[in-house]
C-alpha cells in the first residue's frame, strides 16, 4: 500500500475525530446540540460510520473513492457554512474547519498520478 494511501487514511480518521470534538464543544455551548440528544448522537454515529466506510474502501482498494470524498466534502462545507451563519465563529467551528482541512489533504494525497496504477492492479 502506498504511503499516500496510509496518510490519507490517517487524515480521514483525524477528520472524524475533529467532528466528534466539535460536537463535544457544541454541547458545552448548547445542551440541545450535545451527545445527550439522541438525534445528535445517532447523526454522529452515522457520520463516523460513513467516514470509516470510506477508509475501509480506501485501504481494501475497492475502488477509486475520490468522487465519494468530494461529495462528502461538499456536504461538510455546506454544514460548516450553516453552522457559521447560525452560531458565528466559535470554538467548535474551528474543529469543523479542521475536519474540512483533513478531508482536503486526503483528496490531494489521493489525486496523485502514482496511485492510478495502484488502483488498476
């Protein structure tokens, strides 16, 4: 497995941890947005499962997942904009920006031309 794939997998896991940290800080400011809210808890479990599914597909070399990563990135950006409009620039917003940054790093790492031959094997 190429080093870019390993680094991208780590970046995706870090993005998931960043999301969970952001929700933790969300809950400190507003108890309705904490993990004690079943809707927030289930949403974050599903989100973590999606990220772990992407990492699994990447590591097991099932397919080139760049399209899926780009779609998920657009969803993350939309939610970050929504949070910024609703709550402004807060501590948890910084963790959402970190999440997006880790995703962009993963996409850049996986966009290298050397990986096309790895996926083809």
